[in-house]
């Protein structure tokens, strides 16, 4: 969708926007089920990147204790517990700039992925930048989806991170898609961005060809010691509007209600589900931040008459739609504020 289309949607009266989003949701997700995902930090802290929202960056004094890559046995305990608690996707995150094939750490990650995959869970990883060969190896090991968020708009991104570029993010996403993995790509609200920045981010994400398999929408949880530690809480109704716009712009994706849920009432979460959210991170931790307890989540889903989705281990990245005007991720022109995102090359 173009920026102009997204802006018109976002500015609709609240209930009109929710009505439209619900219609799109019901058309594409008739079963009304919710995906339950568990996220584990397998390597914590000491990251060389300077993402201004992240307590794991080595650039800031956040008090977070640095931890090396978890041993396979420890990861498997968490994966088995996640499966027992009803999760269908197990996502493993590592605080790295990226990974390089042939290194002991990457080989260890591949071994862990193979073992988690053998449990029958969907396997998601978020390891930073990926080259084409590393992406292929992850896919062959059993990764079904790769998370690589854009965070915010191309214009605002340099204010948030200086150690890599927006084009670096897009290049990794293209490598992931080319390797046959599904893309999980979303953003964070509350990074001192404008509404325009939020919609520009969604414009870029919706233009991916193929579109992402899932789109996490996070609300910033300010971390002590980071440059954004004093940022105010995102207005919950702004979050609901963003969920609704995402559902309309990326109709076939799972829209994941992600970080920041500890600050949301059951009523606001219910509005998010109505607006099109159909995936949550499930468990007590999101990397280094708190998350609602599993029992509370299950109780809320039961109140709303929602059931968990089953795992889909067969999923692959959708094929490129050659009839679509949208371009593959790494062929987008992210510099023009309201372009159709089908010109230029990163």
C-alpha cells in the first residue's frame, strides 16, 4: 500500500477503521485462531550495535549481565517447556551484529536449530545480518522463519541506529526470502517517531514481494541506561490503529502483538485481537523484558473464545508475485517519502 492510502486509513474514525480491518481479517483468517510463540535469548548482551532502545548494546551501561551462547541442553529444556505449554513457534534471539558461516558459534546454532526442529515446533531465529550462504544453511537446518525488524521508517532509522543502515536490513531480508525462509518483519512504536514514520515503515513492509509471513508490532519498553529510557508510553489507541492498518496492508500475515503487552489491559488487548492481531509472544520473558504469564494469556484467550493455532512446519516463503508492482525487499527505493517503492536498488 502507498503512504497516501495508509494515511487515509489511519485517519478514519476509530470504529470505521476497526470495521474495515475486521472484514479483512475474517476474509483471510476464517478460523479465528491465535499463534502462540515463545522467545528465548540464546546469547545475551555485549552486542556491538548501538540500537538506542536496546539494553543488550555494549554502547550503554544498562546493568544487563552479559551471557555467552547457551549450551544446546539448556536451549532444549526451554524448547520442550514451550511445547508443553502450548507454544507452536520457538524463536531464538542472539545479540550479535550478524553471523558468519563456518564459525564455531554458527555451527552450534545450526545444531540447536536441528534439535529444536525435531520437536515438531516451528523454528524462528533472529541473529542479526545474514549473507546468502548463512541463510541457506539456516533453512536447511530447519528454520521456518527469520525475524529481522525494520523498527521504524527509513527517514527516522538513522536517529535510532548508526552502526548499520536500513539497506543492510533490507539486504538480509532478501537473502532470507531467497533461501526459502519466511520473513518475520515489523517495528517498534515509541522510538520518538511520528505517525508518518510509523506509516512509512508499514509502507515499506507491505511492499515486500513476497509480503512477510508475520509482522510483529512492538511497543517500546524503555530500558534503563539506553538513550530512550525516558520515552513515554505509546497511546494504546494508537497501537490499536497500527494493528488495524497492518492487518489491512498485509492481509495474509500473522500480526503479532509483541513487546509492551504487560502495560495493556485485557480490554485493549481484546481490541487489538478484534483489529486483526492473531499472534502473541507467550511466556514470561521477551529476550530481556517481562511478558504476561502463560496462565493469564490462556485465560484471556478463553474469555474471547480464541483458540491456539497448530504448528505449520511445512511453511516456506511465498513465491514472488511477478504480476505485482511491488518489488523484492532489496530492490526498494526507501528514500522517497511517498514513492511506490518499486524503483531503485539498495
